[in-house]
C-alpha cells in the first residue's frame, strides 16, 4: 500500500541546505587541524654519514648478508682519524683518538676535551674523514654526541665501524 | 535589474568547497607525518644536525629503531625483531627501488640494468637504543645496496 507523503508547504517547497552552519563547522575543523599541525620533521635535522663499503658489493640473497663482516679497506673512503669509544654500561667510559701512529686517550668521555683534540688535529691535517669505532653497548645518544663533536669541528664526513665487541663474539 | 528591496545572499558554496579541501589537505598531511615520523621515538640532540632538505623527495624510506633495538617500518604493524626479517624487508625495498629505477631508465632510453638505486634511507633511532642495533640496520642497508643513509637528530640551536 503506497503512502502519500505529506508536504506541509506544498510540492513546490524548496529544500535549503544550511550552508552557513556547514561552513561554520568546517571552519572549526580547519582551525583545529591548523592549530594541531606540528610536523615533527621541522625540529629534526639530518646528519650525513658514510658506511665503509663491504668487500662484497651486494649480497646475492638476504641470507648472505653478514652485518658484522669487516669492510674491505680498498673500498673505504680515506679515513684519516679514528675515534674509538669504549662502553660497558651504555655510557662513554673511554675515548681514544687515533691518527696514524699517534693516539690520544680521553678519560671519562669528556667531550670538551675531545673537541679540543679533534680541533687541533683538524688544523694540522686539514679536511679529513673520521671513523667512529664504538662498542655495541653504547647508547645511540652518546654516539650521536661524539658524531656531533666530529662534525662540529668541520671534518668532511663521519663513518662507522662495526662494534669490535660484536666482531669478537 | 533587481529592485532595491531584493535580498541578495552571498554564494557560500564555493567557499565551503575551498574550506573542505583545506581540511582534507591538513588531515592527509597529518596522517602521512604520523605514519612516517613515530612520535614515541626520542631522538638524540645534535648541534650539527642540518635542517632536513629531503621533504619533497619521494624516494625515501624511513626506518625507525625503538629503545629496545627493534626496527619499525612504515606499513608494518609489528616491529621487525630479528635479522632475517630486517634483511627480507630491506631486500624488498631494494628490489622495488631497482624496478622503479629500471623503468625510469628504460623510458629515458638507457640500460635498465645499469640504473643506480637512489633511494635514501633515513634512520630514526631512539636515543636509548644500543649502537649494535643501529649498526646492524645500517650495515644491512649498505650490503643490500641501499647506500644513501642519513641519520636523524633533534636540532639544537647553538648559543
């Protein structure tokens, strides 16, 4: 049984969409998204680095990848200075700066002293590459702090060596 | 001509369209940013970190390493906990990038097999993660063929 629709204003009544109300609501959405739009990437910065190339250019399969394989020195960019970081509990226990036959030990991870030693070397040798050789237990925060010091004294680039304790394992 | 008593209403429909488009833009941006940049990761602070210049580059892979040393990847609900899972994921990334580079080279009339993979891997590691976890991921990226690697840190202004 068909029902007839009742129209209080007749069949010619015009249906009006409340545009101003929708616009108000949309403006509120827009305000919300603008106010909460805070891309974290704005506060983030990039730190360029190099990885010493492995002797094998590319593993044939995923199983063949050995994350702790020693790199082939012939493929590495010229590394002039090595900063060795010893760590047992995640913090820096000892820093050693090795340059050719010379090595300077910086106790207790004093980053100011590291900066002064690296700045002296930088003035002597000019543009050079630095390789960081850190123990596997070192927290990433301290690794970046050392890298920050190296880049801060204007070394060309910073690379990373495999953690010596993991190679020995 | 309309008379003096004619009630003229502004046409709000185009304005509504425009504002809705803006709303959609902000919603999509917020989604993409949330997916790529995990807010739970506390990045280390560095003065020498340069402002990011890779914002518009589409050939980027974000890899996140949490404070337990597990790798999180975009599109994966669970962390990649062992070396095999990480290697398989990175191999997939490399193969996709190689295929795209090959197609681009073919269109340009070059040899697809010689097309270099230019994918940039951005590693966002938590400040409490161990170096061995971060190194493992960097080494695998490099060995698989993803040679452009960048670390991320929170920029600290000097002074």
